[in-house]
């Protein structure tokens, strides 16, 4: 989805008379990216990228897990890598920055440890959960494709025993024309490639829930755009 927005502006106190300078949203979103392609490249190997799908603007990117010296799929190293991403994925940025500030002031890492525990408790204890796939989606979106997470539904959860229904993540990147590209993430994880159903990526009930067509509750897209505005305000500070 593409959403056109007016360029933001901010006051530059270093300029004479408090001049107004243009705020580069694309650059701010890039600065907000976490991780790096070199880190995740150890755990995912690119088979092929930018495969065009005829009749659409969709591009297919295929990655697979490498093998170890004994020919076994390296699942555990990927799981350990994703475990280390849970703070960046699940905890809002203002809380992370507040914890780092407190750690700097006190010289204690207790505030950072509390963040990890808070993030861990957000994940479901249910046997059948797709939250691991959603975490992988986050890691790939930011580290490989360079699009910034602006909304994570994990922070909206009220219980670890339940799932928060809706998009598996909302991501954004700025455009050269001053507009904004929004991406609604969807993750599906299967035990076997033969069990995978590409049509599940476009389930009508999830799209209706996103658009708020049921008429019984506000559209989730309004919530996501509200959270985007909060992120922009945070980046402007």
C-alpha cells in the first residue's frame, strides 16, 4: 500500500532566526533500522531475488537455511539469532531508549535485562503459534529489505496466552517524491514446503479485519497510522 503524505518540517535552532528545515522522513526511517544484512546472512542464504510475478507488482525473493558441516539444516543458530532480536522486535522504541538512558546514568544493565524479560513474556506459550515466523519476518524486513517496522502487534497484546489478530507487522519506507510506502506483513510457517498454501497470504477474513469492513469496530489501519504518527513524532525529537 502506498500512502502519500506531506513532507514534515522541523525547527533548526542552529540556523539564524530559528529557520524551518525540511524533515527527511526516508533518512529518519533508515536510521531507525536495527540489525544488519551481514548478521542475518550467516543464517539465511539467498537463492534468488526480485522474481517478477506476471500481471502484478509483486516480486518474489527466495531464501533458505544453510547446512552445517554434517549436512544438517542450521535451524538452532537461526533460532538463537532471532531470540536476540526480541527486544528490538517487541518493545517500543521510547522504552528502549529510556532503558539505555537509565543504564548510562546508573552504570547498571538491570533496565536492559528487564526489557528482555518483558519482551519474552509477550510471546505466546501456546503450542500452535506463528509468532516465530512473525519475528523472522521482522528480521528479514529490516536487515535484508531495509524497510522499517513502525507497528508491532506484540506491544498491543494483553495476554501471552492469546494471539493479537491482525497484520503480522507494518513496515514503511520513504519515497523520493516525499511519499511513504506502507507494507502490511504476513507470515506463514509450515513444517513442509508441500504443505504451504500461497493463497493463505491473502485470506479474506484478515483483509476485512484490516480494513474494518465489519462495521463493528474501527479499522485497524487507523490504529496503524496512529502508531506511525507516534513514531514520526518520536523521530522528530
